[in-house]
C-alpha cells in the first residue's frame, strides 16, 4: 500500500487544524541536515544545560502514537484488536 505524502509547506496548516502549538520552535532547513524542529531562542537556563520550564511545542494527546495509545485503541476497535493480536502485540514505530 502506497502512502501519499504532503509537501512540507502543508505542515503548518495541518498543525493548526490539529491544534499543534509551536510555542517556541519552528521548522527550518538546518544546513547539511535537512528540515528540523529548531528552538526560536536559547532554551537552556543561563549556566545550566537543563531546559527551561517554558513549553517548546504542545501536541494534543490524541495525536501522540505510543504503546499506551495503541493499547487503548485496541480496547475500542475490534478489528484493530484482532490485527494487534495477530501481530503479537508488537509495536514498531
């Protein structure tokens, strides 16, 4: 099955429609590395390597794909549960 792919220029609109908040980050071309999520300003506290308490990006819980999310979805979707069981409860991202 072939997946369609949107151009990166569509990502900001997708993010707005899905309530993703780039509070202190933006997508930029990083020289020699391609596109990346880059902080808008220094996010380390002066003299420390620990990040500040300010959010960098906020992602709604329903957009996060995690083992917990997969388990929860298997509880409510019978077909997905069957597929998940056949796959041996293996999640590979």
